C-alpha cells in the first residue's frame, strides 16, 4: 500500500531561514498555496549535531529547537494574516536543509526557496542548498531572488521550451500557472544559429534559418493548440529568436512574474544534470524561476 499523499492534499512547502527577506518568500509561497491546494507548510531545518558539536549535548539541541520554533511560528502567523483562509502548518525537521527539502518534495505540490536560502545556516550562494534542491526535487521548485525587480512585476509567465529535449512538463506547468494568475504566457524557443546547420568556407552553404525554424515552430504551435482547449482563458504567444537560450530567457523574463524552465531529472547519473540553460538562468534571472522536473518515469 502506498503512503503517498493524494495530489489534492499536497502542500506548498516554503523553506525558511533566519536571514533577511523571508517575509517576501513566505508571502509568495502563501499566495501559491492559496491558488492551489490551500495548504502551506513553513519548514525550517535544524541541523544537529552542529559542526564541531556533540550529539549528546541536549541543551544545545533544545536551544536550536526553541529558536527554530519561534521562527516558524512568526512566519506561520504572517501567512495566516495575509491569507486568512489558508491552512498553515509548521515543520521543524532535523537534518541538512537540502536533504530535508528534497525528501519532502515527494509529497509536495511545490517547493519555494530563497535564492541563497540555507534553511537555518549562514546564507550561501546559489550552488549549495538552492542548487541541490532545484536539481533533485521530485516536484516543481520556485527559487526567489528577493528584491530582484525594481517595481511591481508584469503579469506575465515566460517558459523556455526546446522540442529537441522532449520535456513538455514545463509547458504544462506554465499554462497552469498562467491560468491561476490570469497572466499572459510567452512560450520562448531559442533557434541559436550555431546549432542550426553548417556555414562557413569550403563550399558549405549558409543555413536557411526560416526553414530550420519551421520544425520547432510547427511542433510548438501544435502543443500550444492542444493546451488552448484546456486553458481557454490563457493568452499565449510563441517567440522564436536566434540567440543563446539563456540570453533570450533572461531578456524575455525581465520584470515577469515567473520564468519556467525544465530540469533533466531522470534516474541514475542523468539526475545530476540540471541543464546548462536552467543553471544559468537560476544565476542570472531577476524574477522568480520555477524549475520543473522532466522525469520520464
């Protein structure tokens, strides 16, 4: 018998730490939860024993639990005050923040984490906790860069799709998100010239870019038409540009409400690969970035 949490009961889980900018993180997650299953879990990981500490020091552990409990309670109260109808639960798991969140992702609708959030430890650059969670989580992960935009974001969702990698779950996620937010959806594909055909000396014929773009265009227009029936209120446009994928995504997502990309989350060694484009936009995009696992079973 499976112990998996039914989809309709899966919470949005927000991982918090004791650093600044956590209010923005919690409010973003609370809004997502209110739009989805109505359940928000506020999680703060307690690592024990602390580096260099003793596992038998119960006073140190009790102190860490008390500090964590006060932190979680503060942000539970914030979420309830902003969204009174929301079911809010606090979590104080013991363990490394990334490992705890990855484990919880199996029963979550979504994880929301800070760009440098470390789950109760000194704030670390992306590549530690945020990187590990975005790479290995079983559910979509939204990484927030606090104060990333200079003003209120446009009501736009941008999704990067490459027909060559066969990952369509990011497109499904983006349509659902645009529908929930009442947002305009931009489907972006990079037709990078260097990857499109032979050019240069020795009698090689320059690529006919319009012909080479037609295949991806036909494929994406077909996929968008299929989703139009499910999401009739979503206005979606297709944008194909001849530039680096990460460059066009960062440009298209400037001041957007959300940028959606995929990960190559499969079994074995392939699961270690987030993908160079997704990795780059996590570092460079100013808006929140949703990383959607594209597992094939």
